[in-house]
């Protein structure tokens, strides 16, 4: 949120806290035509790793999965 120039200007952070640093995100990869949604993530700062748990987001597939899992119990 602090990296958004509009947000920084709105709250006048550069005027109020001049020592504040603005970091810009760096894109390292792009996944095209991925029909999954992010469910959870884990950031390991000391190793520079980001793990993202992806899952099917279509409601019909998710309902089928829930029904299948309930019927197995």
C-alpha cells in the first residue's frame, strides 16, 4: 500500500515522514492462461522464497470436490 503514489500523495506521507522509503515491486515471472486462483501463500524472507498454493476457482469444480469429499466420510 505504501508503494502506491496515489496513496502516498493522499496521506501526504512524503511530507509527514520524509525518511519513508518507497519500494517498487519487481515482476520476475508471469503465468499466462492459468485458470487457478491463489488460496494461500508463505513468504520465507531469509531465503527469498515465496510459495503460493493454487486451486481451481470454478464453482462447479469446487462443489464437485466438496460433495465427493463429504460422501467419502
